[in-house]
């Protein structure tokens, strides 16, 4: 059966995910070492150790994401996070930065290493480089690849692959995007945040709902209609007319959609994918429990060659459109 | 500090590429990075210009390096990457996967789209044979200073984004094609219609980003012109200037003066604005502020 890797932003969400049937749970410490560095989220050191114990007692694994890029001069903070995850009994750490990976491989030879999606290893050469140099055991693939490309990658590598199937969707190659810091000064790579809530402002102006990021207006909807969260790459922009093209206003990069690759689970299994990942460490434990339960049913069905249960997550995606993203070639 | 000319980020006609490198040969730039970094579909249209450009630049005494793609996914792209290492010139890697093709012990350069945020990464790359690293544009000055010191100790020259539209993101999806309701595979090379990229404004009409095929750039020109003393004190070895349409020869000449300390910060910025009257300039990244801000 494909492994189901589920998000936990809090100890309560971790327990909810484990109880709902997660094979593995990923989480991070409450600081800038992880890419969901949001207020009120993540784990203290004792909470991490307790979480690992709870998961273990229920036959699940804990993967600790330490997947931002250490700040020059302050690498010790990230080194300590790796040491503490190891000491807490984590099954693996999920890392993105080459320097940090080299440190972990050298200092913690017994620790299982996963390559974060933030490392953007999008071809067999990059994956084999990390596997060969550091003994990486699993790669989380960037969301720029089609199912066919994932199949081809699995033929050329010897380590496990993990892919995102549900939740937030990056449309840029992850870990290689500075759009957020361009507008707000804070980036996923350096600060573990993208389009942070601290820089978001909503207002009602002339009968419209407006959303701004860093002071820049990127959503405007008529009063009464919901205004989406202003994530930069899913914002609404205008490309002024050029001598060859008319002006255009719209979602130039991506609509405010989320990823739902449920229907592709059998194909991903055939492609040789080891683990399916659900995005959403910022989500409530109720949400996590519901999504995990649904996906556990889906991977069990896939394992038996049964069709995917239909309308699995209709309630969770209600009022929001979903896409299979880059997994289908037409998305590009 | 000396000057490096980065690869042409945009899709220019072959004759424009030829003229550009002939012009660059006459400028005070110390080295030039050539190659298609953004989209492999563009390469067949201009790759025949590359040997001539290299000869012309070498004859003018420039160092020349070859750039890989920023995002390598296709088999064909991997083969092309491997071929670059056989060309007899240093290769600037723009995607980590390129290192897999590095001949054992060969020196190489690292471009600004490879994530070098700290000493650990710099040292690992140096051990692999990196001799020159252009840092990611989003790094603040404090990080640049630490990395320049680490570079000095490891024998790696450190470059900083000096001028041009900063590379902010790369995607599997082509936004130029999307603007024309096309997919990447049927793009009909529409990015060639915008030799300086396609502007993207916020809903209240503020200049914001520039679309360049699968790449997204900042609209304002990220410049280090106001920070030369700081960068020089930090031990930065070179400034990277990113090609654009317009009087680029004068831009290079001006940065040469700035890098030599021959103009003051205010004079440099004022002359830059004179050379590019319609452009806006930004240097927020170095100040640790939003990148599109003008801090210096």
C-alpha cells in the first residue's frame, strides 16, 4: 500500500492524523527552521518527543521538516533542530539545503534523510546527486512534473518518491521562488512563510471587497462574494497592452485553486510512487482527520485495484475549485 | 570589484544576440555567461550564434562561461546539459541536477538560481570544485558579508546581483503562453514578442512583475549601485549585470565606474536613471526589505 504522509501543525492534529489512519505524519519545530513558520503553529521539543511516542505506539512514523535554508552565520539553529529531531526519535528529517544535508549526513549517520520539495530536485540527475552524495532515502518531488515524467524518473533512480496529492498548490518550482519576499520581504526559503498573514489587508472599497499583500492590490471581488486569501501567485493582475497583444486582467499565474489528485492515485501507484503527501500543516485537526480518513480509504482502494471512491472530499473543496496541477500536461 | 554579464534572459532574434555580444566585447566587462537558461524550446533559434559569440568575446580578452537551464526536466535537456561540460569552457550551473554531469575534478561556477544561502552550502560546493558563485538576489547584505568571507576562505569568488530584472521564480508552466490562452507545448514562441518581458501590474495599476515565458522577473530593476561601498567592504568580487534591450553598453560602462568607486552613490543612481529614464530601480533585498522597494 502507498504510504500516506499527513500534515500536523499541532500535537492535537498529529494525534488526529494518527487516529484517522495516517501511516506517517510530518511536522516541524516552532521556529524559522520549517517552511510553515506560522504564529501558534508547530512543536516544542517536548511536544515533538511526545508526538513521536504517540505515533509509534499507534504504528505511525513522524517525519520532521527542517526545510528552510539556514541563514548565513546562524547555521547552528538549524543544526540543533536536526540533532533534536534525531534525539526525539523521528523516523526521518525532511531537508532542503545542501549545507544542512551535508551536516546531517556527516553528524547523524544513522538518521534517515528525505529531500524536501523545497530542494526542487526535478530530474533524475539532481535526485541521484543527492542520493549518491548524502544517502538520501526519499525525494519529495516538485509540483512541476507530469505523471509520465514521474514514471520516467522512478525508472532512473533507486530511492523512494513522495508526491503531493491534496491541499495548497505551488505553481512555481518550490524552494526557487522569491515572489513573496519581492512584495513582503519574507520568503519561504529564508523565513518559512509565503504571502504571510502579517502582510495581508482586507478592505471594502466602493462596493468591492479588496485584498492586498504588502500593500499591493491583488484581489477585488464584488461585495458579498468571498475574497480569496491573497497568495501572490494566485492573485489577480493586469498585463497592459503591448504592440502585439491586448491588455488582460486575470489570474495570470494561477486561479485561486487547490490541488486534488485523488483521481490520479492509481496512476501514481503505477508510476512507482512510494508515498502520497497531503499539504496543510496550517489546517485544523478536524480538517486533518477528515482528509486523512478519506485518503486512507483511497490508498486502500488503490491497493486492491478498486476504483477511487467518488466525491471523497466534495465537502472540503466545496466552493473552491480544484486542479490536478502539473500532473496533467495540459496544465502547463 | 569587476563585472559579469549574465545570460540573456529573454528570447531575442539571432541577429540581435550576435549584435549584443559584439557590443559586449567592447565593454569593460570582465566575463560573460552565455546560454539559454530559461526555456530549452528557444535554443534552436539562436544556438548557432553561440560559437561565434564565444570567439568574439575570447578574442576581446573576456572570460566566458556557459550557463545550464534553470529548470532541467526533459531527457533532451539533460543531454544538452551533459554536452555543455564537454565544450571546454567553465559551466555555470543554474540547476543542481547539472552537477551530476560534472567531470571529476572540473571547476565550475554557480548561478543566482541555485540556493546558496549559507556557509555550509558554499563550502560543500567549493569542495565539489566551485570557483565562483553568484548569490541569490533575495539575500540581505548581512548574509552576503558572511558568504563573501566564507568564499574568500574557500577560494570561491562571490558575485552579487548588480543590475537587471531579478529572477524571482521558475515554473513548469509558461505564463507567456497562458496569456495567449495556449499551453507550453503550443506556445508558438509568443515570448519572442516581448524582448524585455511582459509587464504585469497590480489591480491598482502599480508596476510589479515581468513575465518571461516560464520565468517570472521583478519589474523594477534590482540594482546594487547604491550599495557598492558596503559590498566592496564585505569583500564581494563581482557584480552581475543582466542583459536587456536599450543602451546596455552605457549601462555596463556606468557600472564599471561605479564598481571602481569613480562615482558617488547619488551620482551613480542619477546617471542610471538618465540612461533608463522610464525604468524604476529597487534594492530592497540587500536592505532586508521587500525586494521591490528602493531603500538606498
